[in-house]
C-alpha cells in the first residue's frame, strides 16, 4: 500500500512540476533514489558489506543504460511520434542494460 501511495505521489508531483516554469525539474524527480534506498537497506541488512559495495558499484554503472535511454529519446523525439520515441528509447535502455548485466556477470 505504501509503495502504491508513494508512486501515486510521484506521478502527482511530476504532473504539477511539468506545468510550472521550472518544468525541467520533472526530469530530476524520477532519479530520487527511493528504490535504491530500499535496495541498499535490504542488501545491507541481509548480506555482507562487500556485497553491498558491489551493489553500489553496479548501481553506478547502471547510469549508462539510463543515459542511453535519454540520448535515444533526445535524438528521436523530433523525428517520430512521442509514443514511438519513448518505446524505442525503452528498447535502447533494455539493450544497454542487458549488455551491462552480461558484462558484469562475466567480470564478477
């Protein structure tokens, strides 16, 4: 119930921010580390400090797929319909995330 209310609150906050003169801040809100805090707490309580540090480092590398998503969306949004651009950017994120996970597994 709490997670659903939190998600709904974020959506409302995004909608409000998108209508202000500082609309671009709506791009920062989804990056608040809500789920990272939860994940780090769970890993930190249930596993070793080394495992938590590995999770943190992997999280740092996970910025790359997000950047791929944003770059793809930036390049496509003027050329295609918004929905198509979002879908293709999501596919680009999935591909980049798959490469990241594959490389991580091979290296660790």
